[in-house]
C-alpha cells in the first residue's frame, strides 16, 4: 500500500502544468494531448486534507483508502485466482457487477481503480513519450477499424442490423478472419519488397519500418467477380500464394 501514499506533491513538468491549467479551465489548446472531454474525468486523491499544488483544481474527489486497506488481502486473493485461472474471469466480473452498493469488496476494487486511473491520467499529462506511445496505439486501432468499416464490412453500411447474438458473433468472427488475412498478406508482401530493396543496395532503417502499417487497403477489391480457376491469363498464381 505504500505506493498509494504521497508525503508531498509530486513533481510535474512546466509543459504538464500548462496542460493541467487548460484542462482545469475547461479548454485545451490545439497542441494539448488531452481529449475534449478531459474536464469530465473524475480524478481522485488518497486523502482529502492533502494538497498537490497545481493538481488541486483537478482532484475534486477522495478515494476510500481505508476500505482499500481493509479489503487488500481479499483483493490479492481475487487477483491470484484470476492470474492462476482457478476462477473464471467472467464469473468474477458477473459477481462484482451484481454486487450491491454495500458490498465492501466491490467498493474497494472501485476505489483502487479510481486511484490507478488518476495516476495514469496524470502520467499521461506529464510524460510526452507516454503520450506518443498511446497515440501510436490509438492510430493502429483506428487503422484497423478503418479497414473493416470502410473496406471489408461494406454491406449495410458496416452495421449489424440484427439482434440475434449468435448471428452477430458469427459475422464478427468472419470479419476478424478477413482482417487478419489482409494483415498477413500485407505483411508478407511488405517483407518481400523490403528484402528486394535491401538486396539492391537501398538503405531501409528498422526505425522507419516500425511506422509502416500493414493495414493498407488501396489494393483490396472487396466487391467484384472472383475466379479460382487453376489457369488465369496474366496472373502469376505462384507469386500470389502465401508460403
């Protein structure tokens, strides 16, 4: 529990102070890596009487630290059960979701989550490298969604128009299979192109390749006529077959 106690206000960079001031005032500049709803985030501190300097305008709430300490051993057992897979995760989640407002374990887990979330958001505001990493992962997710929404899932405008859970899961599984097939195909072809260029003497840095997305879709034709005949004029089937 010592990691949740602070004897003094944490140090924070000048850039983060500007971000925090903008957030506390209800707006953010175009360069601020804070979403428009940042002011809607509820941040918590461990003790009501403690002051965190420039962070005070954001820390309007106090987590139930006494309850976390009281239920710490029980929470550790729950975590161990999940880690060792002695208790199914869906059973634990369902039990907590159905818990009453007086359930002390559920309240303690909520309080711990509030502290962890607050620390993460404050780290995000203060750490530029962390913001870049998060943004990069968000971009990857958006590219994946863009591939499925704008290219592969073109019927019904990319919407599930059914309430049947089995049918929705079936379509989602098929969509996942298609997007993974595109991912594998693009990865293999990109690797072939890079190897040819490097063999010919071109310098290609790994740091540059790290920013090349295998989710490109301009060459994909999701509609049209498909033929699987063994002989097709003008098509090299050997080259278009994955190893």
